[in-house]
C-alpha cells in the first residue's frame, strides 16, 4: 500500500508545484492576508474532486481494458517525459515566480472566490493532469491500491495549497531566488522521468 501512496503523493506534488497563475494568486493573497482559507480551500477541494474523478472514473475505465491500459502506459510515459523536459528547460532558463501583493486593489470575497474558481477550472491543464494523467496512472494499480494512490495525490494538493497560502511570507523570498527554482525544477523533472520509466518497465520486462 505504501508504494501507490508515495507514487500518488510525488506525482501529485510534481504536477501541482509550478510557476503558474493559480499558484501566484494564492501566494499573493497569502501575502495580503485576504481570504486565505477560502482561496486555499477552493483550490484544494476542486483539485481533490478532480483527482477522485480521475482515479475513480477514468482510472477504472483504463483498468477494465487491456488496450486502454497499454495506451495509458505509453501515453502517460510520453506525457511525463515531455513534462520532465519542460522542467529541465525551466531550470536552464532560471525562471522565478514574480508576485507583487500590491498589483491588485483590495477586493471582496465574491471577487476572490470567482477569480480562484476561474484560475482553477478554466485551465485546461488541470483536467489533463488530474483527471486523465492521474486517472490513467491509477489504473495501473490493482483496484484495492487505487485509493492509496488517490490519498497520496490529495495529500500533496492539501499540503501545497495551504502551505503556499499560509506560508507565503516565509516562502516568498525563496521563490525570488533562481537557484531555488532550478533545484526544484530539476527534482520535478527527475521524478517525472522516474515515474515514466516505472510505467514502461512492465512492458519492457515482458517483451
């Protein structure tokens, strides 16, 4: 049970830790101390629901067909390989997350909620990552281990969003350092390639 839990956590964390508009918004609101709990909760709950939908729905569908399973292995491995390349390229570029807590005027809860939902649900990558990719990888595990995989991914999401929101004042100086993002991107790229290799290993061994 520990292996799918760890794999779910590492893959979930690798997909969610990125320089993006959603994370920048959570970080900025954390710095401003505006509706931090609400914003973090929306991000986490949306992510958790999509993870469960992917693992319970798409993952079950993949596991029910040998052809879909094979396609999911190769497709998932290819996606993870490309994602890893993207992470290594980001490390070479030395990108950082630029956040200015004063770039938006103080706003109400309705605006903050609507913005969070838009940044979360109108991003097509969230469906590709959580529903399709996590679901297809979950389908590689026996049915009794998919729950552990989902729990790992959900825990990664919870720790990231609440940690980002409430730890923003501590994390912001780190996010402005190129070396910190270089190390993080290299680690994420390595994890992506390692998981891609684990998906293809059973096929290569059986060949």
